[in-house]
C-alpha cells in the first residue's frame, strides 16, 4: 500500500540545497563553446517550456534554480549572437588596415 503522507517529501523539499546552481552552470559554460547556436537555442526553449509547465508546482528554491538555468542558456545564446554580430565588424577592420 502506498503511503499518501507527503510530509516527508515536503520536509525534504524545504531543506537547503547543497550547491549553488549559478556556480554549477558557470563551471559548465565551457562545455557549450563549440555547440551550434541552434542547439543552445533548443536547450533554452526546452528549459522555458518545461518551466512554464511545472513552475506552479515547484517550491521556491527549485523555481529559482530553474530560472537560473533559463538565464544561463539565455546568456549563452546572447553571447553567441553578439559574437556573430561582431564578426563582420572585425573582418571589416582587418581589411581596412
């Protein structure tokens, strides 16, 4: 028989997390350097869609962690787009010297 008392799960969910999500994601940023932009965008899209579907059911800390993951993939996407925008400028500067 399944125990329907969720008090243990609620207690676990309220315990502090032993890691900093921002630091973990920051340490993994180098793994995404050679990943194509469309794949990074797909990861961002997946994180946002999942978050939108389950955010109301998450405790505050898990919601913050998910939001940090979204911010991480957004910043990777933005950096990659910025580098694509800057690339023609650099080529132009090199050819006009």
